[in-house]
């Protein structure tokens, strides 16, 4: 009888999705709260649009730079730890061999069962270092282009998200009509974004949508109420 091949589906784009989530969630929420807050304090859509665009520009640069520096830090940390492991398998090979055996024991292997694997790794220094990086330290080698891609993804996601709540102010001259449309459009965008994020990451899609709507709605309501109270 022919066997049906076993196909495993795993989500493998975690880093890119994380960057999109960081950029899009802040891009939808921060300009939304800013526009709502300014609506409660001033009566000019022109000023709100100008301030919103300035915030989107500054926010996308800051967020993108933050993503770049975070990814660079990860790469530098990996390189530093790898150099340390390369040095240790030369200067203290016995201690490193014991660490390998301890890792195998944590998976239920006996000393005799792990001895041959330990001996084989000691003959292949690069594989030994790779093993220690992954199983002792839990570190994977970062993609060399990770920092650049992370910065671009976060910045573009922030800009796209930020334009959603600001677009009604660009198209509608009546202030509170623009606010009402912005609220509806942005809350819908937040829900769709949260729903899709939930589907992609394996959590409840409905819960993901409701969480993002709640966070964005509370932020904008707080900004609007505070601006009205102060003014």
C-alpha cells in the first residue's frame, strides 16, 4: 500500500513577522492617538496632518534605527560567543567535552551512548563549536542582512500603519467627521492586523484582533480625553 508522505508545516518567518508587528502596531497606534489628541485640543485639520506626517517621519526613522541596532547587537553577541567557544575547545577541551556529555544526558542518553558522539565532535572543531552554540547557548547564526532588512521592514510598516489614521484628515475638512472616520477605519485596520497576526503566529485570531483594537482604542481615547481636559 502506498504511503502518504508526512508533511510538517512550521511557521519559519518569525523575525520578519516580528518586525512587521513592531512597525505596524506602533504605526497604527501612535499617530492615531496623536491625531485624536490634537483633535481634542485644536480645530485645524492642516495642523493635525502636518504634525501627523512629522511624527510618522520621525517615528519610522527612530523605530527603524532601533530595529537595526537590535539586530546588530544580536550579530555582535553571536560573534563574541562563538569566538569564546572556539577558544575554549582549544584551551579547555576536556571541560567542553564534559559539557557536551551533560547536554546528551539531559536528553536521557547514558555516558556510554554519548561517548562516541563526543569523540566524533572532538575530531571536527567547527561542528563542535556549532553544536555548543546551538545546544549549550541556544544561539543561531544571524542572517548577515538581518539588520538592514529589519530596519527597512519596521520603518516601512510604521509608515503604512501611520497613514491609515491620518488619511481621513487629509481627505475630509470637517474636523470631527475626520475624527469619526479615522476612528472607524483605524479600529478596523487594527482588528484586521491583529487577526492576521494571530493566524500567522498560531494564537487565537479573534483574540489577536480584539487585543490590538483594545490597545489602540484605549490609547486614542486617553489622548483625546487628556487633550480636551487640558484645553
